C-alpha cells in the first residue's frame, strides 16, 4: 500500500473534548507510519481545505499532541460552512480534488455533527468520481447530543456534567438566600432544537415528585399558565424554585419564546436569551425576586470539568476513524453503541453517513415525567454514565494549561486561489 | 471561666467558601470544650437569632462538619437584612438580648460583608449595654472583594478563579469559531459597585498591549464610541474580541448601562443583564455575530473550581474569630494581611469593625492600564496568589458531593414570638 497523508478538520460549534478526538486521530496515525505519512489539519474546517490552508501537525511534539486531550475549543479552527450540493457545487469538489491530489491526501477525517457528516459523505462519494479515491470518515462531536445512531455524542457528556454541576451548586446558593431574598433561579443552557442539555440539569436533584427543580425543553410546548402554577407551587412547598431552560423552548404555535417575547415587550427577542424573558415573566406574575444565568460558550468549553467518560469516548472515536480508514472503510462515522447502563459498557462501531447526516435525534418523551418537569428513572440511567468520572486538566498559576500548538502552515502547491461565487 | 455557647450565622450573598469559614468556627469551638458548650447556628442569618430559630450543630458528625469545607452556598441559610439603628431598633436588640440570654450565647460570629460587619458591631456594642455581655466578631466573606482593611475577602479568590478559567476556556472556543462565525464573546460577571471580579477575568490572557480581551468595570465610565473602536480594532487585529463586563458598569452621567439601555430600546433595563445590551450594541454597530453569557449565581457557587488559597483563608478567618473571642476580643473582624506576593505570604490579624462597616474598597486605578482595557503587572501580582491552587471536592456519580446536614432545631425557650414593625 502506498503511504498517503491524512487531512483532519474540525467543523461546527466546538466542544470541551473535540481536541481529544484530534488527539485520537493524530496519535493513531502516528502509530501507523507504514501507511500514513503526515497528518495535516485544515485551518478552520473545510474552508481550510478549499483554500489550501493546511497545518502540518508533524511540527508538534508528542507532548503537545497529548495536551490536546485537555484543551477545549477547536485547536485547528472550526467553521460554519456547508459545501453546496452538486451540480452547483462542482467547482468546490474539483477544488478539493486538486488540493487532496496536490498534498496526497488519502484519508479525510471530518470532526463535527449532523451537518458535517454530509460534508464527509460528499467527500467520500464525489471525490472518487472526480478521480481522487479517498477514505472519508466523519468523527462525531456535538454538545447537542443529537447525532442519530450514536448512543451519545462526544462533547455532550462534558457539557452535561458541567451544567448539572452548575445547577447543583447554584441550588445551594438559592436555597440559602430564599428565606428573605431570591426565590427563583433560572439557568439557560444551549439546545436550539433539542432538550438534551437542559434535561441533563435534572441530574442535579435526586428523583422525586414535585421537587424544586423544573426542566423546560423545546420538545414540550411552553404553557405560561401551567408553568407559573408549577413555580408558585414549588415556592410554597420548598421556599424556592430552580429552572433549567433550553434556549430553544417553544410556544404551542411553534414560535420560540425568544421570538415571541414572554412578556410582550417589543425588542426583547433581538437580545436572545430566554432566561431573562422567563425571569421577567416570573417577577411580574409572582412578584418574587429572580436571578438568572445564561451559560452560552462557557458550558461547551468548560474542559476543567470534563466527564472522564466523554474524554475517553472522544479519543476513541478519533482512533476508530483512523483504524476504519486503514481497514478500507469510507463514508461512515464511528458511533457509540451502549451495551449496558450499569456497569456502563460500550463499544465503537461504524454507521453509514447516509443514515445520519442532516437528521437529528430528539430527547425521548419517556425521559421526562408525565408533567414534563423532571427526569424519569430511564433518563437517569441513560445520563448517569455520561457525566461520570473527572478528568482534571493540569493547572499552572491557578488556571488550566492548554496545548500551545505551533500551527505551522504547509507550503501551498496550487497556483490558483479558490474563488467561489458563494 | 464559665462555659458558654456560640452562635454562628451567615449573612448576605453567599460564596463557594463561606461554609469553609463555618467549618473553621465549628471545628475550633469543638477543640475548646472547656470554654465553649454548644455551637448553635442561626437559621437564615440574624433573622434566625431574632426569631429564636436556632440549629444545634452538635447533632452533626465531625465528618459532616469537615464536608462543609467543600460545600457551596450557605449551609445554615443566609439573609439580606440589616438591624435598624437605635433608638428605632431597640426592640430588636432587646429581643436579641433575650435570645442570647435564654441560650447562654457568649460568643457571636457573623459571617458576611461590609453590611454584616455593622450587625456584628451593633451586637458587640449594644447587647452589653442591655445587660448581656457577648463577644461579637465579624467573619469576612464576599465575592465582591470590597472589604476594607483586608487584603482580599474570603470567597473572592474562588469566584476570581472560576471567572478567569471560564474566560480562558471560552476564548479557545471563540478563537476557533471566529473565522466564519462568532467574532465577539461578552461575559457578564457580578460587581454592582466594584470591578474586582471583572478585573480578575484579565488573568485569562497573558500581559500584552492591545490583546483581544477587554475589561469593563464600574470604576471607569463606559464610553460607547471608544468601546466600539476598541472592539473593532481587536477584531481586525486578532480576528475576535472577548469582553469581561461587571454588571454595574456605568455611563458618565452615573446611570448604569442596564438602567440607561445601551441601544435605547425601552424595557431592556428591567431584564437586568448588561451583557445582552452590549451584545446588541455590537451587533448593530459592527454587524458581527456576538455570543454572550451571564454567569450570575453560578460564579459564586462554583465550589468545584475553588481556589485552594481561598479555602484555606476562609477556614483561617473562622478559626481566628473563635480564637479572638476566647482571648476576650470583641467588635473586630479577622482580616487578611499580605506580607509578600511571591512567595505569597499572609497572616490573619484583627481589625476594628468601626473602620470597616458599610464602606467599600474600590478596584485601584493602578490595576488597569491607562486605556482601561487590561490588567497591569501590579494587578497580576495581586490577583495571582488568590486564584492559586485547586481544592477539588469529592465527586460521586459525576457530581460534587455536598455536606448533608441534619439542621436539628434547638427547642425554643422564649414564650413570645418576635414581631417587628418592619
């Protein structure tokens, strides 16, 4: 077999553990030098491939590559960019073919979510037709946990552990203030279409009916009257109420609460942030003091509190991707298959990209109680192992230490720059 | 010396390490059984004392008390309540005298900030005049770091470590997305009157002029035009810009940005949250994608990422308070005196409450560069040791373990309930 190079790239919103997958790809490739030459990384995802803007990871020491295991963000740059479909996208695929040929790229690993799976699929199916055979594998990653066919998505377990811990801790604060001050705390987490992350906050309280923690997910329509009654009841019963809300929570008419405005004040919607809308609603309806938080990027970059399970799985899918490619597979994604909850047993297996790409896995209704406010036992069995174990990064001077990469550019070989109409 | 009981209480906004001070008080009292009988805790601060709502900490095991070291929130309940001054407050002080006498309280420890120091001062000076001699000591605590005479305030170091780490991590996320998506991230932290916490975020970047991280504090007036130019310049230079903003940042006319609204849309101010206002301003003025986060309670309860220095000092002020009281001192606060930055050396010494109460320590102008956007070397020398060292709590099932207290009530001895006009 001829020695060929690897091209690895990161795509979409990043996670606390996407670089652990990069580490898995690069370390596994380095262990297969008889088949793999250099590992290049595209700068800023597929855009770097189109613009022939490549990074030579050979310039990084083994220690630096290992440090990717505890470095959040996307070390090589990510992008929000979808390749146009054929026939309009022909120039894009011809360009990719030229870049791959120029740099002898035999293996392409695209680290992303549902949308990125389509890019990997396009590369796997179109480039060979244009004369450049390549093994193209999608490496799963998303805090949203919405990848079909995978029991969970690398990146989710760490986000889930972080939000559940944050809610667990913030509830101690709220409980101590509620007697004479704040009665409600609202914490907004990511989840535009699905409630996986908001649901994970439910782990912050033990099982039990009518507890002081309410979950609001996009999969269950928001009903103002029912919600206000539930909060009021909890304040009366417990003295306080905590609420975890997904950013994409929706009204019955399909509009997001952030679009509709919870309180009818024009202009609120452009601020984004459903937590302040809910806070304003509670203040005016219940006349209570409310605190609110919007975690945003902090929740998906909190590598200091990563789940050990997640770090292990993020590495494992990167490693499996290289092994699949070397075994001749293409157009697949290594996904996580759960064998048992307790003890937690899992393995990695390949899944066809056509069955995954551009689809999304919703939170099952069976994960929430009939009233929709709390987790079921089934959900706890599912989420529990995903947040288990700590994987503290090294610290220096009080702050986590991150990998310091050289990010050395690969000299360009093509004469022309890529110019696209879009 | 007669054996007398201790009354300990928590006041004001809580911190990740206020319970470490409770641990210091209780463990030290337990080591002095020849002088101290029981340690009672007032439920919900001074309100519990007024209402004779006391908790007997003797019911808690040594292990449970030790677990307070890694439990955030206020384990015995806190309050936002100031005692009325004399002569209006006479009924309050007579009531406190009756409660203290009924339960033989010889030592009072009030764990709070500047306002709570006044309560401790009132107890120290008024109760003896009403016939009940008591040693009353204020135990410092506030994430705001605004206690005069103390080099830093227990609770601040952990909040500072958490916000600096969160910004450090979120910047890796932003840097990886900026090429084709989000260019600005705004993180709002607490600090209604002072910029200590926002300034601590500056630790997330190494020293250097014109770096991509800007700090906004209440001590420096917000100038929209200057700010927009600074952000624009950073986006051009670095590709992205991160902003740490204190909730209380102000315009030149003295109004908070949250009161004025940054974009003139009526109604925004009632939502609280300066981060969404700044985000809206940047979107409309610079036409860039902006993400924003409001940490709120999460930043002051993040015990999972406490500073080891802070935990040690929080314990030390609790211990010192008991030792001072046993040595006959009253009307003082054990404060932290720094002897050197590097190596970091400090000790605890008593400071008079009259010099501390109801005053606040502002962020020195010398801590920020001339342009106001970043930390000076002097600020780094100050903040560095405060965030140093990790003090991970134990975890079980993926979440931090907190102390589970019995919170056993002390039988009431007084016939009457406390009814106050206020």
